[in-house]
C-alpha cells in the first residue's frame, strides 16, 4: 500500500483515546518537533526539572532531551553539542565539525529518529498501546531508541538487529526489550531484518512495524532538528570569509542525511556527501558484501533517501575506522596524539566518536582533499554515538592483534588519516543519481510493496519531497491538541 497521497488525519478514535489514557497514566507529555528543534523554547517548568533527572533514566521528561543541546554538566538545556576536529588530528586545513550524539537519552542520536517515527502514530490513532507490539527493525541504535520510547509508554517492544552487532547493544536490549531477535549476518544484512518483520506480521497483526528505512518521520526529524542545529552552529562558529561548504553523512537509514535537504535551502552551494563501507559499496558501484562499520546499513537504498540531493558518494575501508577507534581510545594512541600537538581538551573528547562516527570523519577528510579545501571551508558531519557502544570491539582487537603500541599509533595516524586518499569517491551526475534512485525498485517495489507510481514521483515530482519534509508543523498541531487532551501540568 502506497502512501503517495498521504494525509495525517485521525485514523482511529478508539486507538487515540487509548493512547491519551496511557499517556495520562504514565504522566507523558509529547514534545513538539519545534521544541526539539529549538530546545530553549521548552517550557521553563520542564527545563527546571531536567537537571534532577538522569539522562538515561526511564522518565517521560527525557523525551524533551531528544535534542542536540543537552548539557552533560548541568543536566539542563544549553548550546549544541559539537566537537571540532583540529588540523593536528585531521591533517587538512578545512574545519571539520561534528554534532555529538553521545548526550542523547540512550547515548545515541537514533532516539530522535524513533521519536520522529512514533509520535505521528500516537497522535493520529495509528497505534494502540493496549494492543500493538512496537517493532523496531534496526542495525543497532535505532532499536535501542525505539525500545526506550516504548518503555515510557509501557508498550510491548520488539528489537530486531543483526547478530554480529556489538555485544553492548545486545546487553542493553536484553534488560529493556520484551523481545529481541538477532537476524543472520552483519551490518549490511538488512533484507534479513525485513524478512523477520514479515514473519512477525504474518504471525499477528499485533506487531506494528516502525521501519526507519521507509518511515518519513525519521527523515523529517533530522531535516528539522539536525539541519537547524547545523545552521545555527555554523552562524555561531563561522569566522569572516568562511563558508558552509559540505555536509557529510553515512547513508544508513537515510534519516541523518536528510539534514542536507534542509541545508540546501539555506546554503544552495553546499555539497552533500553520502558515505558507505568499501566492503559494501552499494551507491558507489552497485556493490554488496559484509562490513564492520556498525550503524550505517547497506545493500539497498532507503525509501526515504532523496537521492537527487546527494552530490557525491564515497566508500571507507572498514578497517580504517577500527584502527582509528584504537588510536583515539588506547593510552598509547592518546599519548602519540598529545606529542603531535593535540590539545588535552580535544583528546578527552575523541572517545565521543564511535565506529560510524570515525567513518564520517574519514569521509570528511577525503572530501576536503578531493576538493582541495582550505581554512575558509567548513565541513559538518554527525558523530552519532560514542566508544561506549564499542568497548567489546577494542577488547577483541587487543586479543587478536596484541596490545596497542606507540608505534602502531604512529602507523595508524599516518596511514589512515594523514594519507587518506581521494580514491573511492565520486561526484554524481544527473544520471548517476538516477541510477542510484532506480535501485530502490528492487527492494521497495519488488519486495516491500511500494508502487512504481510513487517511486517515479520521488524522482519527477517537484512537490513530493517538500510535502514530506514540511509536515512537522501539522504534526505539531496534532501533538499540541493531544497534550491538551492528556491534560497534564508539569509543576
């Protein structure tokens, strides 16, 4: 069934009534997209309570922390969390700045995508908390965010993720999810996740699939919240003569890269680069395979990816982020960087980067070298999660490769960062983009029941993407009305 002629009106009054009742019982108010976009507008009565609540606690007020401005020191709302990677680390003149996802509930920015998908279902009566089981198909952090939100609603939660994802993810889910399914394969085995969804749907209509790869709420959240955060951060940090040159994002579910569509409106010359693993170069060369860059997903083009807005694609060898993860976190790596002139404050924050975050950094370096960018160019990217999801990977590498040494640190910085090349990067022509777009047919029309008409509309219709990216104002009106019906007051 297509959503080409979608509208977000009330679908089921009974479901809506049940959800209102559940939120009243659980003392849940839903933040609007506008509040998450501009967290300083969150009511003072709520902001004053946030410092009293642990950021990872199962507290409804933590829904208001699904934004980029959580202050880890005070516990309140402050400026956007970001980390600028200095030239002493990156080896390039261009400024590389990443939004930091560590300070979201669950420790990863994917909780924003899950809220973007779930909230419209709640306020339009598409989800019944007394009946439905919320299914979160994922390659890692998305299902964690979905389980977090489900727990707040006391909803039966189902996490689906590949069996080769890091042990930290499974440990977290085992404590919180009602059902956890480890599907065959690694990060790039997305079809196996879909197959499990179909199996559950066939089992019972209680299972409601909230698929990040085709739910536009995922892209809308990033378009509004992440795009705006980058715009404001650029205005805050730019120096005379500097420009917002590029935005770099792994494709993943194509939620985060939607911030590039927002940036295009405000910075028409911005270059948007989509990054993937060299071992599975789906966009770069219609490739396939398994890889170890956890969190980016492959072997298909997500339904919600506006390919026309992607200017370049690049591929990163999955060995490189793992080596730099060690460099940034092992003591000999930190010591080597300190001797190379990296300041102590930056060293303390390099663990903010998990595996896919490092991959985004390397992609930004590759882009800076490709265009020969200079100190007037600013590249933005997203550091989606931190090393806290990957300590088991560090232990595995130490067991297999031996303890990390100062010599290895020097080799890793020189070979992976300093000598990162401009291979496996491609500027996309009109027909290159169309070829990538056409790959959607095989996943979404043949396998997942989308229509050819909507597939064509994504490419040819000038209104298709603006209609979807600009839906949040309507959702906010529904959220506000929903909160009024819940009838809670935050004292």
